[in-house]
C-alpha cells in the first residue's frame, strides 16, 4: 500500500490522550531498547519538543521498523529499500501523531507535516499552522517555511509566514525564509518589504548576520527581472 493511504488510516484512528508518552508493546524489542525508549518517552512527556529526545526516539523506531521480523534467522530476507523506507516513515508518523496529542507539542507536528507535504500539502499546512501557533519562539514557523520552500511551495510558505510571523518576538530566521520564499515566488517587491520588516527586530546582531545574504538575493532577483 502507498504511503499516504497508510498514513490516512493512521489519521482516522481514534486518539486517547492517555496514550501520549506510553510505550507500545512489541515482540521485536530488545531489552536495551526498552530502557532507552522508556527514558526518551519520559523526557518527551515532560517536554514534547525536546529535539534530542525526539530525534533519538524517531531513530530508534525507524531502526526497529526496518529490522527483519526475526533478526536471528539468517533466512529472513531484509525488506527492499523502498519498502524499508516506507516502513520507517510509517513508524515515525505513528510516533509523531501520538506525541502531537500533547497540548504543547509542536515538534511532532513538524515531522507530520514533513512526511505529508509531498502528497497532502493542505494537511501539511494545517499541521505547520498548529505547530506555529503553539511555539512562541518562531522556531516551528521557521522550520515549516523551510520545509515548504524545499518542497517547491514558496507561495504556501508566504501565506503561512505572513499569517503567523511576529517580527519583534520571533527568530529572524522566519524573516529570512519569507524573503527567500518571496524571491522564489517571483515577488521581489514583497521580498523587499519583508527585508525592511527585519530591521525592526530587536536582535540587531542576528539581523546583521543574515542581511547581506538577503540584500544580495533581492538585488540578484531585481537584476534578473529587469528588461534587457
């Protein structure tokens, strides 16, 4: 079965907040994994946006999903690479969906958005929007814009960013992605507006570090768009 139909099946499952952070039983888990997973889940239950804990737990479930049913049986064939990747993505999707049930969680929503942006951009945008609303720092918004830009969706990135960016309160990285998304969408005038908005950010040192790159990008876009 293709990835998105499998993901939609997971989305239709009834949720229960009591499952958040709870280890799921499996016959293939090794003892060392049990201890490690319980520790990571305890960390994520306390802070669902702990990047190191989430990355480590996601890697653990990815590895487990791609292991043969009986790792000790030499006759057990490993899955083909596409099937293995799909199994790993489904495992991480299930984990992220579970952790996203936490009312403060935004990092798991970013992972759900990343996994679904190619086949379900509208669903990904909803997840990115919720993540951006939950994270006051703007880190979730900046990451969402990066994913959308990488997916070739600069117009969607602009819509999301304009709707959520609080210039004086959030990381200047949001402004950087908005400038670049506007250029990628052939909206040079809008890119210049976002660049000007960055000048009102209180972290002048951070803005100074990224401004030369953005000014050069805007000037290059203007030159490219000028009649010859």
